[in-house]
C-alpha cells in the first residue's frame, strides 16, 4: 500500500511537471522528493496508529481509546532520508519540502534544529531495521545500510551547519524561494490527488474569437434596440479600441514581452478586451513553448467577481449552444462561492471537490487579488502553496491594479519578473488609472488619443471650500431638489458620515434614496447594485468608496468627499459612462471636516502622502475636463513612485534572503487591517439565513455523536460559504454596543445579529446596523 501511494504521487507530480516543462531538467529531483515524502510511514508505530484510526472510522474498534507518542510521526524521518538521497544542490530544499508536506514551512532557522528529536529518530530507525528494511529496499532499489550509517547525531547536526553555511555564503534569492515553492506545490497537489479516484482531465483552452463573436452579438442587439447609439462617441471608440488591440497583439513577441497593459477609459469594454487578449496570448504561449496554458482573471473585490464571471459565462455559453461549461473550463474562486466541482466525466463530491476547486483545476479561473497574491507570496503555506504551480504558463489579468497598496510595488515587480522569466507567466494590467508598476507593452498604443477625445464628465473642484457635514447637506439638498431630472451618487469616506447624509436625504427629499456600505450584508448589497443598474427612476445613491472599482452603475451627478486622485477617478467612472446627452456628467469634489474634531474625514482612512500629492495636483484647477485626466494620472503616478516608502518591500526581500518564509507570509497583507480592529458578525436577514444557522446547529449535534470527526467537515464548509453572503465586519465600538443583542452559533465561535429583538429594530436593510455609535468606520 505504501509503495502504491509513493509511486502514484510520483507519477502525478512528474506528469504535471512534464506538461509544464517540455525541456525541464528536474524530473529526477521531483521523483526522489515524492518517493521520499512518506518513507517514515514504514515504521510499525505509524502503521499501528493508521490501523487504529481506520478501525475507529469504520466503527470496528471496540477497545479503549489509544494515545500514540511522537514516534508515530513520519515527516521528519522522511525529510532526513530525502536530504541523504538527493544531490547536494537540492538537499536543503528537499528536506524542507518533505518535512512540511503536512504543515506550513516556518522560518528556515527554526526548521533545522534536529538534535531535540534524535532519540525519536533512533527509535524509528531501529524499528525499520527490525520490521520493514527489506520491503523499503525493494521500493527504493537502495541499500539502506548506507542511510542508517548517516543517521547519527554528528551527521544530523551537519544538516543545520549546511543551512548556516549556505545562508552565510550566498543568502537566498527570489528564484530560490519560487523554485522551492514550485516543487513543494507539486508534492502537495500529487499527495492529495493520489487519494482522489479519478483526476479531472482539463479541456483545450477557449479560443479568443469566442470573445469577439459574443461582443459582436451584444453590439448587434444594442443597435437593434437603439440605432442612434451608433453615433455615440464611446460606442464608436469601443470598436476602434478593439481593432487596435487585435493589431497590436499580432506584433507581440512572447520571448521578450512579459508585461502588458490595457489602459483605456472607463466604459470602453475592458472586460472583453482583457479576455480577448488573454486567450489570444494563451494560444500564442502554447504554440511557442508547447506547454498547456491557463488564464487567471483577478479583481480587487468580491463584489465585482460575480459580474465578471457572469460575463465570461455568457461568452462561453453563447459559443457553445447555450451549454453550461464545466468547472474544468471556467472556475469562480472566492470565499462566497459554493464549493462544487464537475468535469465532463464526473461530479466530484466532498473533499475531492474541495481540493480540485481550491487547486484551480480549470482552464480559466476568476478570483480575487487576495487569492492571487496569497498564491504568489504566502510561500510555504500548506493550504495555499498547493496551487502555486498553476501560475506556470498562465496569462494573469490584474484588473483595477491601482487598488494594490503602492508600498508593495517593488517586491511585486521583482516576483513577477521572476515568474515571467522562469515560469513563462505573462501579466496583463488593466486600468483606467495605470500606475507605473512595471514597464509594459501597451496593447492600446493610441490610448492617449481616446482619453483626450472624451467629454463625458467634468470634475468640479471645491476643495478650497472646506465644508462641515451640515453645510454639505444643504448643498446636496438644494441641488437634488432643483434638478429632479438628474440621478445622484454621493460618496463619503466613512460609514458614520455616509449614514448621516443618507438619513438626511431620505427624510428631506421625496426621491428614492439607496444606501451602500460594507455594513450592508453582501447579498443585499448585490441586490441594491442590480436595482440601481436596472431602475428607470432617477435615484439618489449614498455610498462609501466600495462603489468605486468595477461596480458597473451609471448616474448623472456625483458628489465625492476628497480622496486620492485614483479614487476620485474611480468614482468619476460611475458618472455618464455611456456619454449620453449634450452636457457632460458632473463630479463635485468637496473636502469635508468633522465638526467636533475639526479633522478631515479623508485623514481617517487614506495615507497622508497620497492626499498631499492630490492636493498639489488639483491646487489651481477649478474644472477638470475628461480629456485632461490622462495627463493628471501620469503626474500622480510619477509622484507616487517618488514618495512611496519601500520599507516593507525591503523587509520582504530580506526575509527572502534569510529564507524566513513565515515572516515573508506575515509581511504581505493586501487587505489593510491597521485602521481599526474589526469583528465579523452574521446578519440573520431572511429565512434562508435562519435555515443555514439551524443546519449548522443540527450538524454540531450530529458531529458530537459521530465516531468520524471529519464526516461533516465538507458540509460545514459549504454552509459557511453560504453564510458569508450575510457576513459583515464592524469595528470594536459598534460591536460593544450591540454585543448584548448578538446570538451565538454554539460550537462554531460565530455570532449573529437578528433583525429585531422584541419591538426594537436592530438592523435595517436600508442603512445597516441601528446603533448610537459615534466611532469612525470606513467602507
């Protein structure tokens, strides 16, 4: 059985490697690491432990509970065997990969202290000599007496000395860490996949003409409904940009071009452009290197993943006779997605489905920045690293790249460059406000022309007129009452200020007012966004900055509390997107102050250096036409590069040099957590949520009675993903105010807030939590 598992894991890992590296030279290294990874399972201590747990799971064990000591552990002995067996160049990495194939890699200096475990290793070796040496020698075709001679305290100490001398002489490089994580990823994937009865077969990649054909279909439908749209400037521009990108893609040389950018105005069809470009380049990459390729489309926020995925789904279905694509073809991966996985051959269940899903076993993956960047930077993390090898030969789209914190730019650039050179990964950056992250091949060389042609909006700069919230209310009320024919979007920087404005407008205008912030649970938030998109009514929408990136809504007049220029641009992209009407849409920017503290609201959430740069750029500009925005964005990006602190990137590169993978993982946090301590709670908003909560309670009772602790783990995982539709994050002060009203799902350490308690309303879908909090919350 051990022999079958070792050989099965080895075949899977080497097959993946061969499919990704036609001229690869590490086949034998990967073979040895995979064959060595469970060497230590040959001890009788492990075999007795395994037999005991298998009997318990089947209900066949009738004796007392048994407890097993550390001599049953197999990873350390297997790691030492791998170190002994591998050639000099791969000894250290092979040791670490095998040692941590059931856990995450710590900082390297913590991993090589072996003397504390020497007595256990000696005991395991004596056991192998007595019970399994002959069998192991057949499996490995080796004389294990040579290995047993190596197992002495003096030689084992040499492993630590080997690491220290390697570190002192040469340090470690990004290339070393990526090479390590790649092989680690292969072992983790193969070790899990060997337990799955049938590995899914991935189909051929979709052709780029799928996108063009669907785009032309949408174009035809729009013209059928409204012929006058053909005269719209943005409509004509979409066609021009698409044709330009097709011509430019034909000129791409993938031997030297690693990074591409699509920098076009909002509303010009970026999703179509990105998918078309990625599928075109994926085909070109396959032809060039002969390796299978995939497309990974990443976005900053979960709120826009569904919108993007639905567009991809429509593209595929339109070209496949409305047939629903399998998960092997396209996959949506984020924390709100139900875990399911189906190929042409079978539907995978429970753990098998979960692993294939998390392992990105698909040709096109739509996911979040968090998932993508964790895959790149959470090196040595067992629960993430297993999919790292999926980045090889991939076209990775980063849409709204400006959402990434500028302090990570240097380290991202270095990692991406290595992924491109070493692993044939190519990157497409998509934005309307492109920062200078890396030098790129611009896929729309005439981008400046398109920006300068447009006159859909104008930004009215009021930042010299510092206003309190009360003064701002009067400005809004007067404009909204005077122009009933216009829709309005008001974007504030904090939840408290946005709620105050919303309540005021709801009470003092006769208009339909809608409110959006992260206090509105995700399911209701998505419903509101869809309502805004489809309503013929002239709405008044009040929101925090979550409305910015990728939320495809279109209103006439926008008011924005002051923010960095990139954020102002994003908000402006929600105004008059289609260039309708004779007059441009308006974006009014004010600098709002807290009445009691005299502090600007923008200082609560944005880095001062970004707002200072923006103040400097906007200093003498009263009205900014859309055609000027391109130049302002260039100036803004240059100033950021000049002023951004590179300290965190330097620290991360030092972690790489020291091979301190745990520190490296901890240093990279894409979602900022420093502004306030947050608590997650569930909003019990509807019967569906109540049913999920009751199911979890029932499962907890069944789980206590079950002899198999893992029996319900997959069902629990999926229920929590469904529950995430009702999950919000609140700050500590708000949490303390509603704590007495919270209820607990016992056994899961999860709290939820009912909509009401007696006659008192606790939560409103209109505006979120009903409390007296005076704290500052963002988003």
